[in-house]
C-alpha cells in the first residue's frame, strides 16, 4: 500500500480553529488512486470514514474521531480551459479557495471579490454552499458550479449536474453518501479591470471588522430570516463572553476565537450559551454553520 496511514494522529493543525483531538487512523491522499486506497482500507477494516476538507467550518471533539479520517489538504489542483466566452475550471475538492481566487484575479473576473472573504476548500464550498453577507454577484459558492464529481465507497467516480443537487442557504444535498472529489466551475469571460482594487478594499474592510489575527472558523451562526445574527448576539451583551481559552470576539459577535488554549468543549459551551441567551432575550432561534465531528457525549 503506497498510501501512508497514521494511527492516533492529532487533527488540530488541520482546522482553522487549531482545535481537536486525535484521529484513530488518518491519511492525506493526493490523487484518485490514493483516495480509493483509503476507502478500501476503511472497508477492509470495517472503519467509519470521515472526510476532513479545509477544516474551516468544523469543530473536532477533544476526544478525537473514530475510524479513518481522510484529509483532503493534498488532494488539490486546478485545470483551466478558456473559450471565447467563458472560463471553465476543474478543481479537485481539496483545492483552497485562495487558489481559486488567484485564478479569477489573474483573469480579472468578478468571483475574485466573492472568494476573497471565504476560507476553506472547494469541497467545503460545495457541501456548505459557502457564501458572504455582502451583495456581491456571485455571493454563494454553488452559483459558480456547473457539476461535481463524487467517489463512491467502492471507488467509482460519478458526475452529478447541479440540477441533480438540492442547493439551499449554506447547504447542498444530493451528493451523499459519497465523497465530493471535484467541482466544475464555469463563469462568463466578462472582465472587470478594477476587480483587484475591489478585492484590496474588501480585505481592508474585513480586517477592520473581523478578528482575522486569531484562530476562528469564520462565521459560527447562520443569519436567521430577517435578522443579522451578529447584531442579535451583540444586543444580548455577549461580545467578549469567555469560557476557558475561547471567546466571543469583541470585534465581531459572530466569531468565536481561540485565545491560545481553547478546547472544543470551551467552544461548544460558548455556542450553547449564545444560542440559549439569544432565544431567551430576543425569541429568535439561531443555528450554527459549524459541523461537529468526532466523539461527543
């Protein structure tokens, strides 16, 4: 077996929160054959499999993850095809959105502005239908996607068109129970010569409003219908609320930051407290964007 499978491997460095326990088994496939090997290994040993993408929207338990965790960090790459009227990008699922951003910037295309605010990878962009609050065009990841490829547990690759998927706010269904391995991204070749300046300006605004100097997962909660969740949390006086090494950012109420020693339990305690307080004081139910992974009580 050419794929290196590690045992009892810590996962904190593979998440943007820098939090998480150990995976029973862990591997980093870099191509389709290695991913097939990983899935075969899990099947032969009767292990549950967990796919870990860019790690920007997950909270991994302090108790770690059972079975085999497959990290997609090395499963990356973009092939570009340009015709007279459009650009087509075939992106492996582990490709970071920042790589995608560079490609759109190079060709002076509008999605660069949207992508500048998004952490994580392409696969996560598909699964979470990642988006931004600003009224950009596009403002949701699936607006870019024409089709995806998935791999079954047996290693077969299938193509699903966007029409085969159910796309919603911060969520895409219809690819399960398989693994998203590639996205075909298509955009009209309509250049915006000013897009680099717009990206620089947007980044300046984000730096001033978001705690980008500390580990976080980005936005923790979804915006409920008719509300901005950061305003709801702020109105409840929760900015700066701290448990252990985790804190509701004093800069932006929809960010929970790792002050350096945060555990997953610290973060989850804050999330549950914020949800309960917002419900009690405003009557609004708020839901997380964050996915919990691993062994939770």
